[in-house]
DNA sequence: GCGACAG
DNA sequence: ATCTTGTCGC
C-alpha cells in the first residue's frame, strides 16, 4: 500500500461484529426475547439489523448462543434456521423457557423484551472515523501526471474476498494489467459501512503511483464518507466514487443523461445515464467533481466505466475459479 | 403492504 | 455482494 497510514486505519482492523452479535445474543436471559434491531442498536446502528439476522442465521452453536430468543420487532417469532424455514422448533424452545406465544407472536412482548445489552458501540466509533475522513477529503485536482485509471472491485465466497484492480492506460485507454488479491473478511455488509468490509482487500491493490483509482461505491455521496473517500484518504491517492445505485443525495434532473446530485443544496455528485443503466459519480479524494465526471464519461461503456466493468468481471471470474 | 440502505 | 432469503418503518 502507498503512503502513510493514520486517518481511517480502524478499517485495517475492523471490529469483530460477528462475535459481538453472538455475545449480545448470549446476554438475553432465559424467559426473555430481543429483536434483531435491538441488537443492531446496541452495536450502534439499526441499519445493521439485517446483518444481525444473517449472522444469527449462521450461528454455529444454537442453544449455546440462544438465537431462538431473537425475534422480529413486531413480536412475530420468525424463522429458526438449521434446516429449512421452520419456526416450530423456535416456538417450542421459547415456550419451554416460559415465553408465551400465540399465533406465532410473543405474548406480553414489551414486558419480556430485553434490550440492556452490554457490548461496545462499535458502529458509533466507525461513524466517528468516517466523519474524520470526511474532513480530510480534498475536493480538487491534486496529482501530477496521471498515466493510469485503475478500476477496483470485490467478489466473495463466504468469508473469502477477492479484490481486483483493472489498470487502464490514459495514453490509449487500453487495459494494461490486472492485479488480484485474496483476503479473509468477517465484517458484514452494513449500509453506509461498506468500507469496513471491502476496503481492506482493496487497499492491498493500491500501489500504482501515477494513477487515479475508480472505486465501485460512493465517495462523498454518503452521509459521512464512502469507500472511495476512505481508500483515498487512507492511502493518500486520488480516488473517484462510482456506484450503480444511489445511497444518499437528491437527483436534480432525473430525466437528464447528466444530472447534478445535491446534498443539503451542495452539488455532491453527478448521475450519468446511458440507456437503462446509471452511474453515480462522486469525489473520492484529491480530484474535482468535474475531472471525476469527465474521466468516467471518457471510459463509459454501456452505462458503466470500463475499468469498473473489467474489475467486476475479473472479480467474478476469480470467485468462480476458486470454487 | 411495500420499499429501502453503496456492495 | 451472493444464490438464499434476513428487518424496519412508512
Ligand atoms: Mg462491487
């Protein structure tokens, strides 16, 4: 990796959310229940509730880690995995612990609902780090002679992540090189915390000095700072965010092929449309929105910048070959 | 009852 | 993102 590491380094040692979910679940007393969202809130953000559900669906030690005590926020018991969609086992377990259930819903839900978890508020820490990164973002062209545009993307098999860099020449717009790296990930996908899942593997691919990096994901089109900004600030390289769907911000002219996107009235991104597909461009780091947009347009191919398409295809290939 | 919150 | 299916809030 290029440059010194200081701001944004929490990403390199992401908190063990998986273990924290199991720890929280183990804190639910017998005879009580909690919800996926309550555990997510204890982690620091209700947006993590789906991730909590996914993690518990893969609980390697049912009963020991009592995931049967985690139910929907409306009081419905929900599924008990293991094998097939089934809630019978979950209901039986809960009733044996003294929890009353009627028509698949918890009786006296509010009085048996446990939420006093004692786990660290890790997502708050990550948000704080993202805010700090945001303050370090340079929103103007800040580079010497650029010779390459590098598309970055990731694919997965369970906890294995495959990162790909597709290096394109700015002299002739042609593919120069493809770099690949594999590493293991435990951090789940949580909306607005994508960096902590994908940036570790991608940071290993940042070693071309005369390049600007095109990242699959947002930069400043984010409530704090997206993965493109995170990688840019962490590695001190120019980066552009380019995503296929919008996370945050208001599209000013939805009909236009090139629309401004504003956040609190500030122009923070550009939506590029070509046929059915769209690319949402934003500043990652050390680039102006204009330059970022022009570079994306220059490589735009069927609605997506070619370096990203190639990186995506190669990442998918790497995953299939690893299977 | 349905849409959402990058990948 | 993957290839199975998870929650929340309007
Ligand atoms: Mg991707």
